[in-house]
């Protein structure tokens, strides 16, 4: 059925969920956060609180959690020594028919003042990482986001067929963005951009520069280092 | 090198530009560098013409790509660069319309920088923004924050995008490069990309260069 504009009616509850209710969505969010990490490098859950909004057979959990990142001792991975650090995360986890879907993940070190990005849009669809082709009706679920994308970036398409095709590309790209997100070791957030309706091939062909790796170019003399100046 | 540096705060960087549907990043990377060099050596910040390079640099291939090293040579051979106002960006190749009388800046030479990121940082802080090339892995979907892609996915051997280093620093103890991109200010952090600094992430250290303005 079509996704309503505001599926979560105004029955918002306070941050008072019991530990028992939080267990499954928090564990799922943590698993997604640690996706792709080797044993010994995974973060562990500290404190967590949450609230839930329910509609039909679905529950949308909003979680705030502290995660403890292990110290990094591998000079190949982190050239600068890093001690254990605490990360504050906001998660939104959709639970429907006992299946979970991570809709949003927004994490930053506790001491960082990176609140300016709190309003980032949907950026996490991690459970779909290894599902190809697209899960049935996934494009339909993406339709509201795609509509927002078209509005935000002033996109029009020549035909209904092209719009449908672009929606499929967009949905696939959301999954691609989440693969990239899962494998990024920095603080970058990946998600919807103005290039979200382009296939990987289109993006490479139109915007990138293949000559940089194919040709060596003109030889230049080395710059004097600053010490020599 | 100082612990952090940002040429944007010192007036050496023009507004973020937009290459449009054209693989002309190489031209934007080079004009950004020359803009900085001219400002630091002559005291005037001028927005310079990428279209001149698309049209008149016959070694490079306009929207199909190019190399900064060739572009420096073209600028030197042509006799300089016109400004953006005088030779505006069209996003597709046209007949060369460069006039030496209209050139507002010139360069004397170009140099290749060290691959050592500490030396690159020191050079940047003292001499100005630097043209670099990177592997653009993930940039299609980058929104904000410091990108630090898993190395095998962002190999230094697959360089496919030229950009401009304008500064560096640390956010929450994570070292980064501040990179001016040419995809408009509605991409990334107001047109900028932040990339992990210190591990040669995405090949950022492999093709650093600059024009020389005496």
C-alpha cells in the first residue's frame, strides 16, 4: 500500500522505553554500526534510551546511545595513536513484522561539536546491503524520498518511464550509499545528493576524468621543499 | 607545518564553481591553484577562466578529461589566463577565443610536490592552495564529514578526479584535508569535501602540483 506522508501519527511517547523493549532495536542498531568490522575492533553499547511510535504493524524506534570505541593500535589503520573514545549516536530503527531496518544513523564523538549536521536526511539502509536484486516494493518505499529529491534538486524527466527508471536507480543508489557508509572509517555521512539519480557509469562518464589514471602528462620539476626555501 | 591552515579565511580562494555535466575538473583544479598563486604573489584574487583551458589547451580533452600538468603548460604557452567574467564557463568545448591582450594573469612555471603529506601541508601553508588528484570513490553520495574510505575501495592507483587542497586541520582529533570541489555549492559541505589526512587516502598525495608565479 502507498506510504502515507506522515505514517507516524502524533502519538509520540516520552523517552521511557524499558530495557526489555529497547533490547532488540538497540542490538540491531549496534550490529549495523559494527558492520564489516573485525572482532576486537567493534564498538560496544554503553547507555541507551529510546522511544517508540507505533502505527499498524510497524514500530519506529528512536534511540540515543553511547558507544565505546576500542583503542586503535594498528599504525596502518590509524597513523595517529587513538585512545578509547565514546561516541554518541542517534538511531532510528523501523521494526515491522519482526524485521528491522535502520533508517537513520547519526554518530559523533561525545566531545565534538558537530550538532550542525543533526538534520541530515535519511542515510542508512544497511540491512539491504547484500540484497540484489532490489527487495520487492523497495522502490515503492523509496518513492517519497525520491519525490523529495526531485523537488530539492529541481529534477524533471521526459516521460513516466524515465521517471520510473530513475526511481529504480535512486533506490539502488541508496543501497550503494549505505555500502560506502558501512565501509567508511571517518565521520563522513553518505546519502542523497544531487547525483543520486545517476547510475555509477553515468556519473563516471559525465563528471569524472579518466585521463588522470591513463596518462602521465607533462613532466614537471620537483618543488623545493619548505625546509629548502 | 602549522597544526591547521585554511586559505579560505585568508581570502585566497574564490567561490565554489560548478563544472556542470562535463569532465573538466582538471581545469577547475588548475585555475583554483593559479587563483591562489596570483593572490599570494600579486595581492589580487581573480576568478579565472576554465573555459579558456577547455577551448585552447589542445593537449587535454576538454570535457573528456585532462591533466593539470598539461594545463599549466598550456597557460604558459598561451600567455596567461583570462578572467571568468571575460571568458565565461559554458561547460562544453568551443572554438578557442583567447586573446593575449585580455589575459589578466600569467604563470612562470609549474612544479610537482612531494608525496609526503606532512610536506604537502607545510608547502600549502606557506605557498598556497594545491592542485591534487584523487580517487573519487564515494563522492557521488558524500554529504558531509571526513571521508576515510576503506583503502581497497579507494585505491591511489585509480585516480579519476582533480580538486584543490585549500587547507587542513583536525576535527575531533581526526586529521583532514579541506578540498574545494567543482560540483557546485549544493554538493558536500557547501561545495567542499573533507578527506582523511595522513594515510594517502584515495591517492590525495599522488599528483600534487602547483603553478609558479614569480
